[in-house]
């Protein structure tokens, strides 16, 4: 019986069911993270749009509309601004970015030409004053020229720095009626020519005589020819001192038309050689106007403020 009871014992099978939400897993977390990322990107976009000026927005819109055209052409299609480079602002993070033309005028720097010319004249005058001091120092340092220091006169005129070498009764620069340079005069001119090589200014050379006429009258060889020959002889000595030939712009003989001593036309001081280191304005007047259009400078040599340019040049 015991064997039969074992055979009749029922078999019990247990089935375990899993939880009802097991099929979702962790997919919702990924979806939530995507949502949060999208929201952050959206708020970041809104912040950028709120802090960007209209000019920047227009430039961005034009770029995406026709990127190649804007990249190559630049200009107003890239957004208008006051920056010197078309289409570019100084900094996108600036509070005041690009501004359209018409809404705000960009600042424009204007140059006062009159003030600029005045500064140039002042700078050039200072340079010529420095040259004047250098000539004085060089002449003072040469003991051989100490005896003729009283014959050298330097002054500033409307045309530039004027260096005048005048005659004295006991020490003339030339023999009477001659254009042959005396030895001490030759040394002086060569020293001056060496000093003048350091400045770029052009030169005018003028020869002057006293009022004593030649015996053969004004129709023959006269003071006009003599003064021109003496000016040319002085030019040659300046070149021997190292002065480039191209620096000499004008050589002219003025005879006795512009004496230093009006009351004494026969005074030896009226016989002189004038070397004028021309300023820029004097050069411009020479090149910009024909001889018949040039305004003659007022002769105020007695006040030391001008040189004469009215006589024709002699070569």
C-alpha cells in the first residue's frame, strides 16, 4: 500500500510572474535628458537673440542667405558698423555692437590742413635754425676764417635761411671787375658747401655789385654780367666742397638792384654773394608758377625778412 500511495502523490508546479512595469526599463531617462538638453539650447538661443543688435542679426541673416557673396564682397551685407573693416564689429560681446548706416553716423576724423601746414612750416624753420647754428659753429671753430667772420651774415627770410658774404675795403671777395674767387673766399665757400650737404633743401645763389658802372657803359659787359659770373663762380666752389649739383635750383645776377645800403650805393657791403637755403614754400612757388606769374618778394633786406627774386636767372 505504501508503494501505491507514493505513486498517487500529486505533482505541484509553481509559476512565478514578473512585475507589470518591467518592460519599460531605463529608456525614459534618455528621453528626459534629451528634453533637458533641448530646453537649454532653446534658452541659450533666446539669450543670444536678446543680446544681439539689429545690425548683427542682419549680417547673420545675409550670411546664411548668400554666404559666398557676403564672404567675398563684405560691406553692408555683412552688417553695418563704424569699424574700419567692412562687415566686422570690434567685439560681439560689446554692449553697443554694429549699427546700421543712417541710424547713427560713424565718427569721422577731419584733418585741419591749415594747422598741418603751420606745423610743417614750424618744423622746417626749426630745422633751418639748427642749420644756421651749425654754420656758425663750423665757421667759429676754423681759426683761418676768424678774420673774415665780420663779412658773414646769416638770417632767416621768407624764402629760407640766407647766408651772405659781403665785401670789405681791405678784404674783397673778388678783384675789382673780376669774377675770380679769392683764396680765402674759396675756402669759405667750400666749407659752407660741405655743411649744406646734410640738408635736402634746394639753393638759390645771387650775385650783387655796387652801383659803380663799367667804363664801357651798360650796353657792354656790365654789373649784370659781373654779378652773374660771380654767382656762378661761387656755385662752382660750393660744388667743390661736396654739394650735389642738383641741389642748386637757381643762379642769378642782380647787379646793384638790391643794395644793402640804400643811402650809400657805392658802399663795399653792397658787393656780396647770397646763398639762400630755400624752404618748401619757396620751392613750390618756383615750380608751380612760370617766371612771369611769380610774385616778386618785397625787398626788406634792411629788416632781414626777405630776399629778392624779381631778376631773371642767368646760367
